[in-house]
C-alpha cells in the first residue's frame, strides 16, 4: 500500500533502479522476496497506467516490462507463484478463484482482477471491498491503480466530502506533487 508514491519516480531513474527502490521499501515490513516481487509487479503496472495506457494494455505491458528483472536467477524460486498474474488473463478468472485475505499474492491478484473487471473507480474499489476478508488492504491497493487510471476528477464526490482532515491531506498531496514534478 505504501509503495505507490514511488511510481512518480519513474521519470528520474532507470526502471531496474526504481524496482530496487520498491523492493527496499517493501523490505521495511515485508522482507520476503515474494512480497518484493508483488510490489514490483504492482509498480510496473502503475507506471503503464500513469503513462496513459488503457487498463488491459497497462496490465500486459507492466508484466512484460517486469519480466526483464524477474527472469533473473535469484527470482527463479518464486516466479511460478505469480502465474495467475503473469499469465496476462487474470480478469477471466471466476470470483471463486479470487481471494482477499491479506496474503500478498492474493492481494495483488484480487486488486488486478477488480480493476480489470470494472469500468469506474467506485466500481473497482467497491468490488474489492465486497470480496470481504482484508478489505482495507485490497481496497487500498485497487484504489491506487484505479485512482491513477480514472483520475481525481472521477473519484466519487460523496466519498471525498467525508474524508477526515481532507484539507491536510490535499495540502500534503500538493506538496508531494511539487516536490516530485
């Protein structure tokens, strides 16, 4: 959840360096290589969304881009665990094959599935939280990608109006935007 702001560094560093930064950030609390890889895939797809690709194209391009890194020997023992995501067709899975229990692979799969099977920010996030289980994580991870794709202007106004300390958050976001752009 916390790694998404790193996507905005994609113009400043080479892709492998950015993915290493993502791995380093992940290691703060989730040091397993599998967690790092899930974060890398997530950011790779987020970059493609930020570049303006349609959702399905961003998903496919993101997984293609990350292959150059995750085809290295040190990832060989983990890559097969990502076959649902890296297969490029996660949106074709039935809901019974999607889990949202908080396990890193489940969260990544559920978030991508929700994004790829919906047509709006609200629909994607609601679908994510309605999967149950670890709703805050799945909703946040889905919402990050959906927010990039649909943009702030397409966030439900009624959701924004009730955010606690909204003005502080907007101020902080504006400062972050100024610092990175």
